[in-house]
């Protein structure tokens, strides 16, 4: 089963890279698509046998993901125009 | 001599029961963990198709429902995997394995928590957008050029 899960995780990581590049090209804006699908890959890898190194890597990926998402949210909020003042 | 025989017999019976427990729990763990992995993978497939469909619209907001759906799949898959962690604690034989189990369960619980927050946030964004469109549609006869009373969407 672990080979199957590893193959699925690799497929998810490749899909993450390809789709995020396409989304960036289409919308010209950073998107969380890459982070979402990389999280899928990480969760699938966590399914098969785990070593302390693999666990540390997953923790690192989750932390980086949180940080990047916070950055994307802050960037998209700063791009929003302020609401017009009531007349 | 009789005592020795009795002790050996009890020990053998105990070992057999423990082996049986290990086998049964291991089988359950495999099934539940595989179910979690399948749910996560199906969610990823659905999301990839959804992202590919939303791509021609060139609208970042079009990806929000897809991400919401993926988040729901991930949360469900994580619940299954947490269930398998709980099952595994029944037969974790060493401190090393218990430590790894605790780390994996902590990671999955934290991820589940953050996913729930992100899903709530994405849902709020969708609701706000729907409300904006509703207000803009009923409030202005001019059509798409009017941003509506709460300002325009970032898209």
C-alpha cells in the first residue's frame, strides 16, 4: 500500500506545481492552490510509515503553509479598495 | 512442576490473545487509514478537475468553492486518519512508537483545527460575495459597472 500512497502523493505534488503555474498565468495573482495540493501530498505521505525525519518535514511544511497563506491573505486584503464612506 | 506448567500455559494463552488483538487491530487500522487516504485522494482529484474548470474564468474568486470542497474532503480524511491513530494506541508496544503516534495525532489534530477555520473563512467570503452581488443587483439598475454600496470585489 505504501508504494501506492507514495505514487498518489507524488501525483498530487506534480498537480500542485502544474495547476499553480496555470492559475498564476491565468489570474496574475498568487493563489493558495499550490499550498492546498501540497498539503494533500503531505497528508498522503503521513499515511504510510513514518520516521522522525518525515514527521519533522511534515511539521515544517505545515508551518511554511500557514505562513504563506497568511501572506497571501494579507496581500489580497491590502489590494481590496476601501469601502466608500456614507454620503 | 504443576505450577510451572500452569504458568507456561497461561503465558501461551496470553501471547495468543495478544497476537490476535494485534492482528485484528492492525487490520482495522489498515482499513480505516486506507479509507482516509482514499477520501483525501478523491478530494484532490475533484479539486484538480474543479480548478481546471475554473481556470478559463480568470477569476480568483472562482477557485473559492473548489477550495472549500477540497477542505471538506481533507477534514473528513483527517477524521478517518485520527480514528486509525486512536485504534493504534490499543497496541502501541514501545515508547518510540507511542511518541510517533502522539506526534502524528498532534499534527492531524492541528491540521483539522486550521482546516475548520479556513473552511469557515472561505464560506464567509462566499457569503459576502453572494450578498454583494444580491445588493448590487437589486440596488442598481445600471448593471455590472456599478460596484454596489460595499465596494467592488477584488477580482
